[in-house]
C-alpha cells in the first residue's frame, strides 16, 4: 500500500483558491457573467458586500464602501481564498488598499489588462475601453491600475437595456439580445471615433457573454474579466506537466 503523505489544514474551505467580492444586485447573471458560478472552469468563493449596489459603486464612486470591501475580502481569505478579485471594474479605486489589507494577490478590475494588451500592439495602435458608464469612469479609476488617463472610452449608458438593468436596477429581467446590442454598438462607436484602437478591453464584468459578438463586429482582439481571471487563476494552480 503506497503512502499518501500528510494532509495540512489551516483553512475552512479547500479547492477554491480564488475569492470574488460581489456587489449586491438582483439582475439576472447569465452564463458568462462573472457572478454566474457556472462561467468558471474552476471553483470560486463568493462574498456579497451588503449595501454595495451597482449604482453606488459605478455612479457614486463607491464612496464610503472601502471598509466593507476590506472586511469582506478578509473574510474570503479566512475561508481559504489565496487571491481576491471583484465583480466590478470600477473597484479599481480600491486596488492598493485591498492588496495592503489582505496580504494575498488582488486583481480588482479588468482594466488591469490594459498595459499588457498595449504591449502586444504594433506602433501607432492603442487599447480602447468599453465600459458600462463612460461618464463616471474617471481618470482616477484608470490611473489606479496603470491605465493612461487619455485612453479612449465609450459607454453603454445611453443604450436601451444593459445600463438600465445592471446599474439603474429598473427591472429584474433582461432582454439578452438588446443588452448585447448595447455593448456591440458601444464598441463600434469606439473604433469609429478612434481608428487607432487596435484592441478592446471590456471594463464591465457582466460583458463577457457579449465578448465574442464584439470581436466579430469590430474584427479586433477583445479582452474581458474572463480572460484576466483565467490568467490570474493559472498562477494559483499552474498546470502540472510532469
């Protein structure tokens, strides 16, 4: 009989090294949305931050919410999370504070991919952003995670469905086709206004269900929270080729 070794304890939950801080919302989280656990090819730990509505975080700068996010992140680490992420790109504002508070790797926002993607582009091309709310995505949100403040941005706030359901919470159902159209049209406006855009990063963590449609419509590489978090997780559990 082969020896199986020593099992080590110290955590409450095992097999899910990534913790996700969630906003408190009631809209449908379809397959591909970060808040749908079936989206991920690996287990994750979720923690909803009470009172952190999308409207407060996206439209009001998450004012006063940092202590709540710190407590929630620390609880995820106590449960067993070895790294922390969030389900709103606007939480880039809390990147440094959360990383300092929890002592594990933290990736607050899909926006963190912008410098990586920029490095892949040829001279004369740059990254453009599609966000849920261009009007409230400030230079502070960008510079907090190393994104140039002059990066081209378009938003979905004038669309027919996506912003109304996710941010304004006008209803608890969503027309998926209209939501996709809002995101795709924002991307098309971005590349029409900025022909130098050579790749797109989607800020909003609810946009991955529409990433493929954006790529087809624009013909450009498109990155989202799914691309970033699968990379992030790969460092926590590298593939063993032995």
